[in-house]
């Protein structure tokens, strides 16, 4: 392949990847800023002005997760931080993470982490403490 053909192929490759990166960034930013909302893939795609199938493929191809899976992962990360770093009630944490009440949140948290929120709060796993300390130090 000649140098000009190679440059053109690289340029085309970057052009085809860039919209997916931009879409993923817009979608994840919106979800992270609105974890308390229960957004379906259809609702999110409408908000972003894209087809639901296209958005679903971007999540699956880039993150290996469904939109709902990503949303739940980020909700549980937030819940872990709130449990470890605040004294907020379970009902408040539930609402901030898109769960209707503390009981439903507790069940989802236990299914995700294998621990009850109370157990996690009183004795967070060492790997969580280390990751929180690192994020506090670096950013």
C-alpha cells in the first residue's frame, strides 16, 4: 500500500470511530449526571437524537455492557462511595441511585456486591478502601 493510500485509510478509520467515541461520552456523561433517573435505552437515545440500536451497540462494543448494565454499575459505585464516606440514610442513598426506597436499594446492593449496605458501611472491603484512597489522591 502506498503512503498516500495508507494515510487515507487511517483518516477514514479515525473518522468512522470518532462518532462512536463522542456518542459514548455524551451518553455516559448524561447517565452519570442523572443516576437518580430511571432512563430506558429508548429514552436516552431520544434525548441524544440517535437510534436506540446504534446507542446499544456503542455501549456493548465499547464497554461490554448494556445501557442498563452500565447505569447499574455506576449507581452501585456511587452507592459504595456514599456508604463509605457519608452517614446518609439508606433511603437518601436509594433515591440518589435511582431506587424507590431503601429496601429495594438494599436488595439490589446485596445482589451486586454480595454484602448488605450495613455490612459494607461498617466494614468496607479492603480493595474498595484502596480504590477510594487512590481516587482521592489522584483525582
